[in-house]
């Protein structure tokens, strides 16, 4: 009897092969050797040793997450794929919106567009998010019309707006996404999308005082300053 030994790491083997078929040959030592062969089928059993991965699609696309204020809900913000190299339930990934801050909205200011930022952070299986993201965005499955170059189980999501936004109230919003596989224990990864609300000219100038009273001396020379008034506008830029 000759034992068969594995010369590669089984963990990496399953990522490439679910099943391995070997041909084993036995030869006697006679003067006219005779040989026989048999097939050996090896099923590589998966363990949950991979974490979900998040990628924007198409991967070469670079854009800004800009959402005009006062626009009706349903605007597409981002498209991404989630995949896991494990198989079965270990590789099945689901994603949902979460709020890691407790509020979900970060007020901010600044000129110019804000670049789309998507980061992924690995978390332990004991990490749970208790605050659901308020109903400003919606996450749903979608179909992609370009190839996905991965062997792993892959699902595609689109992030869309679910509310109208007022830039003067919330200039920027962080959207947090939690993706988990269904292994035991599960692995998690989080991603964040930074969305900037794009200004439209929806605010009228506002005077600090709607009525002012001034007195002018009759000896005032032509060209002298008589009074000043101040007006502000909550919109940005021009």
C-alpha cells in the first residue's frame, strides 16, 4: 500500500478546483512487468476562508458621485459587484445599507466636486451594525451588460437615491454598505460611498433686515455714502 499525499495547500487548491481526478498506476516487478490503472476522484471540501470582495464596475471607470439637489428619487449613484471565492453558502454574498455613525449624514462644505470614494474594510464575525441607514438611498440587485472576470460567485448591486436632497441642509453624505457571506462564522466587509449634493439656484437673496430707516443731513455732498445694506444667498458659487 502506497499512501497518496498532497503536495499543495488544500486551501489554495479549492480556489482553483472543486474536484481532482487522478490516474493511479500499479506495476509489478516481474521480468515482464504488468500494470493496471485506476481512477481516484477527490472532492475538495470548501471551508469559509475567504472574505467578500467589493469592486465598482466597470473597474476602469472613474467618476464623481454627484446628486443634484431637489431631483426626484431614483437617480443612479453607483454600481458595484460583490464576490467571494468560496463555494456554496460560504461564497454566497448579500449586501445592505448600514449607518456606522448613528446619524448617517455628515454636513460639510467646500467647492468643486468630491471624488467617489469606495473603501473596503475587513471586520470580524462578531462585528454587528445596529443602526440602519435612514431612507435616503436604496440598494438593489442589477444586471451588468459587460463581462465580469472572476470565477467566484458574483452578485451586482446598484445604489440609487430614495429621497430628494437639499444641499443647503446636507451638502455631503457618506453611504455605508455591509456585505456578508453566509458561512459559519460569516465574514464581513464594509464599503463607503461619498456623495456630494450638487447645488442648483433654488435660493433667493435674503436681506438681514426687510425694513431699514436712515436719516440724511441736507448738507451731505454728492457721492458721500449714505448707508449700507447686506444680502446673503445660501446657494454656492455664482
